[in-house]
C-alpha cells in the first residue's frame, strides 16, 4: 500500500485539471455550483464529452469501458472533478448499475446496456426502498412471479431518485418466499415506460423534488431482464450498496465547499475555528478514503463503505451549515419553490444554498441511514 502522491500522480492531477478547464462549459459549472442537482437534459451532452475522452466510467473494469486507472488515480480524478464544479453524472447508471451489470450480467445484457450507459443515452433509477423496507432491504415486499419466459412484478417503491428522468429501473423483488428473506430476492431491469409502471413525485424540503414513489401493477418483465441468477439479488444488492457508500465520499464537493468558505472576508474568530476544524476533518476523511482505495480488505468491505458514507454526510452537513451562516440573511433565501427568484439585494452565490443545506441533511438518511450504518460498523468490528 502506498499513501501519498509521486511525480506521476501530480502530473496526472494536472492532466485532469487541464481537461476540465478546457472542456467543462462555464455555464454548466455555474449551474452546478448554484444548484448541485442538474436535470438530465443539462448533463447528457457533458456525458458524451467524457465518453469521447474515455473518462466517463472510471470506476468500471477496463474490459467494460473503464479507464484502467489505479485506485489512486481514480481518487485524484474524483476530487478534481467535484472541485471543478463538474456536474454529478448519471450516478445510478454510471456509479451503481453499470458495475453490477459488468460483474454479474450475461454478455447479451452487457451488449444492450453498457455502451448506452457510458454515452448517457439511457439513465437508470434504483428501485430498492419500499414503505417498511428502507435500510432493511431484506424486508422487500415487491413480488416477481415467473411465468415461463417472463415475470409479473407487483409492488411499490419509494424514495426513488430521478425516476422521472430514468429509462429503466434496477428493481429488487421477491421471487421466493419459502427461504430466509435475504435468499429469496432477485434483481430485475424494468423499463419505466412499461405498462403498469406509475410514477408519483414526492415534494421534498430542498425544493429539488427528485424523489418519487413508483407503483408496479402487474408489470411484465422478460426473463432476459433478470440480472444474473434468480434468488441471488441480495448478493448483487450488497455489492451495489457497498459501491454506493464508497462512491459517496463526496471529496470533490467537500473541497469545493472549503474553497468557497475561505473566500468570505468577514469571518469571526468562532467561524474561523470551525472552518479550520472542518478543513482538518475533510483532509482526514480524504486520507481515510485513499487508504480504503489502496488497501481494500474484503473482510471489512461493508464496514469501511458504511464509515465513508457516515463521515461524508456529516461533513457535508457541517460545510453547508457554515456556508449558510456565512451568507447571513442571504443564506436563507429560498429559490426553488413556487417560482421564487433571488432578490436583487442578495449576492448571486446565495442562490440555492439553503436548499443544498436541506439536501445534505437528507444525506444522513439516503443510501442507508447513518444510524443503521453505525450498527453495521459495530457488528463488523465486534466479531
């Protein structure tokens, strides 16, 4: 294991920075900075720029279109990408579903989905959580009953991010009720325009309104849209969730917050102390993530992924709170509900900041509530 950057790493970082300076449209970076959550129409063209460069899916295996970068190079790229205000890419398809398809799907399924995900031509949403089955996915009630060459899927998913923009859902459904709960789940790919799929948006306090309920009413799914093997969905879901929690280190965004916070001139002694403590904690988080990337221990995989997720969400909330505080009255101007706009007296950098704070407060819940993640950490370390 090597921690730290050598000359080749520093040269690679400069290459990444130069690419982003040259290719990232200024209006897109500004929109990302002010919003933090852009719609599909705003980001698809950028995804094609990344695909043309060969940098669209750095976390995928090289044989599936990945970059072949070392863990340290991926780490550098993720930090610089976020720090440059580059838009969050299709997180479900690129960050989560793609790695699952690359590892567990047959060649036919890979041929149908891999390249379109890379190019941004198709987007996924994730149909895991249900009423009564959020962090405890073993309690999933959605059923998929097989009839020779297809499944009939019935159930309800909730807190489904980006469902209105998605072409497909990666869906966890129960295919066997005669075994222990974890052993009876399968993973299916469901077109969002299939008969029987209904989407109902959920209004959220951050004003982004990217979450939804999805109802599945006797949806017919061909057997070729089963991911991997039947009743192995729990294994695939754990792999996906560990990928999600490790991916959610958010280092680039955290450093972006630091860059902005240090630009405020009128900082009290109390604010200065909290800012510098935040900077120390972000750097410690950075080294922890780097250590995970450099020396992944499969025995601690779930616990380390959970630790990264917990730490990142706590840091993001602290950073967002500091920024809103630093902006004063401007920081609480809400611009995402009922067509509200930023008043003339408020600086442009105040736009969307209170909404971002509300979103990062929710980050302690989505991707697995932090309380549940702490229980996973303790269960692993106390064996």
